[in-house]
């Protein structure tokens, strides 16, 4: 902080108080500019005899990252539109989640294009968290000339120009943003060469078909990615460019076509260990490896219940290997960190293409993975896409915001991120001893309070509470009901014809209760209580008619079940 009196002494004269204050404000602005003018931080990759390190402003930087988004229950990536909300709403959502991330020791998040640059800067300046900005590079199709193209053809000249124009616009718009860490192209686009939808599927077993697709569709894609990397680095030399591949599929083609890509990013789900991943990348590419996605779900496909301990077990095992393979620790020496998948559950994932069930926490395991043996049954799926969150997601409030409830993995990773593999004196034995000391059961015990708080909102809740009051007038100029009945009407057994009525009204009350005893069971029941029921409604058919007997007499105070539903999903049935 600069003292006002110091400003006066700098000029050697007495300055009026208003001028002193003005100079103080100016000095603070200048100081702020000095702190963040590197805004675009100088980020680079250093390769020292096969030992690769990510450097930020000259200092080694281990990416303790997290895949992050803001998607309330009941919406999906298309409908959420978080960045189109008001600034106050965005700020409230960011402040809640970034505080949790910072507390966890996360120093970088992965975000897709669409986030305004000012929020990348806000996250960095207020929470010290960097952003890896991700362009999907046609992974989920392209909208060209107003026509949606679901499968991207990277060999098509028109497609190539379209993507390169988008890359130009991206780099020009973000290259000087404070908090930008690096660029990422794609999201396991090699898998997108096989899958038409967004959901993860089991991979085909036909090796010849895989090779054919790699050559015919994969090679043009990787060549275009390399062209994009060259274009990006020419405009912005201060931020490295990574690609995002699925595991190491087509790595030989990548070695031939992506010689100008700085970092090999990869989404890897192999269970507790990455196996030979680090060494394969070193031998084939000799560039640093960044785990752009990895992790485990928090749902047990055998017991059909949440399993926080197993999730924490797999994730801490992954982070141990990421550190062990950092530069100078005796193994591959090419690991620069990773982005755990993911910060909160994605309720929208199952049935995404059909826009269904975004408000249901599905436990439909959609693919199988033998690396996660704790809940694997041979021949059955065990990976639950909607349960990968390090935090569970709470209900959405009236503003469209929600709270997060940390799982055991949150607390276990909090300890993992506290470790600095670049600290002087750290060895492979140091890493091993540190991770042996992370208490998974202790993390699970910490998370029990968070789970209890969330379940208090979910087990049973009020689903409906409303009152409906309707007034009708069908008498035209007649605004009162005649006191003396018409003789003809009496003869027909009625005291008054409907068209002789003045005003009448209906009072109807609804009360609904929902229960979610387990993740695969849901029930809801709504009751209706009737007050008065109008004799002169505009529509003759309406629910409140249940209060009349066959002669049309009203029964005030009638309580009925309005509707009820029950759903129970198990492996063998959906009831």
C-alpha cells in the first residue's frame, strides 16, 4: 500500500488533500496494472533432456486442474446458458464454486469457448485459478451456413476454412486475457470419428475398421489440428497449444502429423493406474503429457448405491502417478499435471441426445471398464456418467443457482493438491510416502456431513403447493342470482337455470409431496382439497366437477388424491 504522505514527499512540495487522493487512486491503478499486466502470463514448455516442465512466468507449474461447468439440475449444456445470465447471477455462482475449488487446491480449470474473457480474468484475479480454454474443433458437429453438420469431415476444404476462421477469432479475442493458461483443441475427437452422439460408448473390436477410420478420417483431422496450432502460436507465442485425444488411439498418426503441437492432452479412464501411458507418449512424441480428463464415478453398479470411498481411492491413485512421472522424479519425467473429471455431477448426460431425464439422477451405467474392478461384473456395464462429480449437486433455487456438497474425493484431493512435486528434495519415495498417508476413510467421514445436508433436501420434499381461485359470470347484464326461483325451473327440479346465475367462484387447493428414498427410486403424490365449486363455469368439463353428485349438488370440503406416480429402476426392470 502507498501512503498519501509519501506521495507528497515524492514531489517535494505540499499537495492539497484532493490531489493527494487522486494520485493515490492513480498509483493503485498503476500497481494493479503492474501485477496483472502480464495478464497474458508467459507460459512455456521446457524440455531438458527428456524432462518436460510447464513454466508460468519462469516458474515450474504443476497443473492441479479440474473439469468445470455450471449446469443446474434439469438443464443440459445447451439449455443452461450460464454465461448469458446477469453479471450478479454469474458472480454469485462463480464465488460459490471457485471458493470451493481454491480451498481444494485447484489452480486451473478447463472451460470451453463461450466463456466471456472478463470472467476468465475475474476467476484468476479473485481466486488465483487459471483457465485452459478449449475449442471443441468440430467434435460434436458444426453449424455452417445455417445448416447443422452432425459429423465433421476434416478433409473437406470448406470445413477446414470454417474451423481455421474460428481459431483466428478465438486467439484474437482471448490471447491477452489475464488468467489464460493454454489452448486446448478438441475433446477426444478421435472417438468422435466413431460415435455420432455425445454419450460415451464401448469401443469397436474390429481392428481393421479402426485402422481404416484412422487413416481415412483421423489423419486429415490431426493434420488440421497441427495447422491450427501453427496459426495460434504465430499470433500468440505466450501460450502453448495442446490437443485432446482419447487415450493413445492413433498416436502413431499424431507423431507424424502433429509435430508442432506443444502438449499431448488425453482423456484417460484406465482405473487406478495409467499403466504405460507416460512412457508411450514420451517414446512416441517426446512432448509433455497433460491428463485433460480422468477420474472415477461415485456410484457402485453392483450395490446400486453411492460409493464415495471407491471414487476417492481411484482418484488419489491417479494423482500419485501424475506426480511420480513429473520431471526429475525418476520415471517418464513428462507429466505436467491433469484436470480431474469432474467438479459436479452431470445429471443431463444420460439421454442427452433426446433431451430427456435432465432432472433425474440416472444410474444407468452406459459403458464397461475393466480398470474399475470394485463394481465390475463380467459382461455388464459399470460406468455411470452422471455420477463423476467430486461434489454432489444440490437443488436449484428460484434464481437458477445451486449449492455443491463435497464428496470424500474432494477432501482426499485437497490433500493430494497440497503436495508440490517440484519442491527441492522431493523424490519418488517422498511421493509414495505422502500418498500412503492420505486417509481415504478420513475423507469419507468428513464428507458425511455434506451428504447428510444434501439428503435432507432430497429424501422427502414438498413438490406442489398452490391455491386456485376462479370467478365466473355468465349472466351478461345480470350480475346477481335471482332470489325467487322461476316456476318452470322448479318444475324441472332446479332452483335456477345456469344462464340466470350472476357471479360464482371455485376454490381449489393442491398439496404435493415427493420422496426419493434412494437414487433409483422416486415417488410423488398430490392431494386436492375443494372449497366452493362454481355452478356456472365457462368450461363444462373440469377437474373440480368431482365434487358434484349426479344431481349437480356440491360437496364442499372434498379431499381427493389428484395424481400419484412411482418409479423404481433396477438392473432387470424399470417399473
